C-alpha cells in the first residue's frame, strides 16, 4: 500500500520525502522495523516512541510517522502530524483496510462488568451460530483461536491487525472492552462501532486520570464518537448514564433492574447455584449469581435484541452463559468450604461481590482476602477496607501486585480505612500464598472465602519482577491438605 493512502486521514501537517513509497508493514516498535516498514513514533504513558526513531531507521524503516517538531534526517521520508496517538490509529485503520467496518463491532465501557459482558456476548453469538472475535482483559480470540493480551484495550496497530484477522477468518461480530485510558490515548480512533454499551462508573484509574470528572470525560468520549447508525445501550440505573449519551449521535437504548426502561430485569430468586430472572416479562434461569451479574446479563440480552436477535432466542442463549474466568469462580473443598476467586479490585466491585455472597450464604462465615496494587490509585485503598469490614466476618489483608511499593506500606494504607471493630477482625499477611493457606486452614466448616483482586491473572508483580502465581493451584493444594 502506498504511504499516501495510509496517511490520508492522519492529520498530516507536512511530508518530508516521497509520499508514494510502497509500505508493507506498519510498526510502533523500532525492533520490528525493517525495509518497507512505516515506523509510528507514539508518545505513550511510559515511553516516547520519538526516542526510538534513530533505532527504527538503523533497522531499515522506510518511513517515519511522528509529531511536528521532531528532527528526522532529510534522507528519510517522514510524515509529520499534530498527534501521533491519533495518527497511528488512523494509519492502522487504513493499512488494514478498515476492518471494523466489515464487522459488527460492539464495545463496552464502564468501571465494572466489561470483561464478563463481552465474554458472554462472544459466547451468546457463537451459540447462535456466528463466527466471532473477542478483545478482552483476559485474552483475545479470533474465532476459537486464543492469543494473550497486555492491555484492556490494545494499541491500535495490534487492535486493527486482530480485527483484520477476524475478517479474514469469516467473523461477522467482534466484542471488545473499551478502557478509559484506551479512549484517552485514542487507540480506538477510526473504529466503526455498531454498538456501544455503558455499564457503570465508580472509583478507578484516578492514578492516571487525576480526577473523577476527567475519568468520566474519557468514558464519554467513546459515546461521542458513535455514528448515527450505531446504538448506545446505557444502564439507566447509574447516575452517570445520562451524561454519557449527551450529544450522542447514536440511537440510545436504556436497560434497568430498578425502573422503567427499554429493557428490564428483576431478580425473582437467588442462591449459590444461580438466579431466576424475569427479563422483559419472561422468566429465565442462570447459573450466575449476584445483582451485578443480573445487570451484566441484561446488557448482553439487550445488545443481542438491538442487533436483531429475536428475544426468545436471546433468552434461551442467555440461560446457557457462563461467567468469565476469575469472575465469581468458585472452588469447593472439604468441610463445605468454598473459595471464590474474583477480579474485584475497586471498592464498588468488591462491594458487589461481597453483597452477592452475603445474600446467597447469609449464615455462613464470610472471609474476605484482598490487597491493592502498587503504583496505582492510592485513594481507593482505605475505601476497599471500609467496604470489606462492612460485609465480611473476617478480613485477611495481603499483597496484590505490589510492583515497586513495599507491601507493608500498602497494607498500612488499606488498614487506615478500618474502624476499631474492623481492625479487631483483620489479619495482615504480606505473602499472598501464605495468606490463602491461612484463610483456608483456619476457616470453620461451610465458610465462604473470597479471594479478591487477582481473578484471571496467573502471575504476581512484586518489586523483584513478575512471578508465576495462580490462586487456583494454591487453593487446590491446600484443600488437598485438609
């Protein structure tokens, strides 16, 4: 493809050299640059790609895409633009042939429920016979082919390459998580969404955005970008829902578990093994439990119907859905003890899971084991503690991904949110594996132990690097020792 075709919508300010070069690869990693490649220098969170332009040229890059003011040798073709973040996203969209426009692409944004919802949408449409793609925090799928993911929303080169793979594999639907950081960094610029879903907005990522209002603004940008032919599905029970779709060109559809809306859900029965729901007047059983999962399932059903699936077909498929890995994932052990693994790492998510467990097991001892990530939003640490002490009978405060921070310091900040009564029922154990073993070995019969924060992750990041860490392995080994 000619360079001029790739950069057509990139906000180019000037071109140095030959715009009619043939480009065979688009890269944003200088180590992957070579003859025929266009290297996009992007200013990211930690690294500035402009610092690697020299390395890309040494590796044979044929052209450079960079921001105005950058010095590039006159012998090298260079395309200058106002924003490299925007430019690389539009370049990737063009280079891969606008793949999102050849699929029905559905994105979901919000603080909680994104992974569960997109995973269940992927399951539902495959159950209905469609080839689908999935872009999530846990993994990416092209049909049933899995690949690992590094971010909730991938960089635009990776993202468009995956969407192009989906088109080539015959997929007609793709479902993706859209993070506030991904939106702010313009990773989704140029993508053509058939539908956008808003789940909820609570405390998270303030280490990056600084303020809640900025966090909200970045979420809203996703809906600002939806076209007239798209549909915007919003959880009208969230107080921020109306703000999300202000000035939104897409058709707005509301779903609710509390009030009148286009699509409604009520919980009729609930237990450890699942819930009976009434969705748009029809009863349906699900093996999932918890109010938060009622919202997730309603979002899935509403999206399917708005995309043309008959209501009864959608409900039948909903009844077969399973939660994503690490979302209320339950392991049963001796003496009636249950260990529930969940990714809950925000105050709201932790409250949702603890409330769900308290509702289905009101007479059993509830033990909450959790920590907080290092080098991330510190203000939520005492809030997590306040939520945990409200619902759990015992607390075990431990490590999560401490990164460069001392685990002891993180735990101290968490404990700052505990009352005297909360401190009396709390135990601090820095080593998470030891904390899990202690929780199980000291639990009374029929206890429910929530392991919060790690979910699907099979690693732990500490000050000395990344280590293998799978809570399932530790739980099963400890159960076997009972």
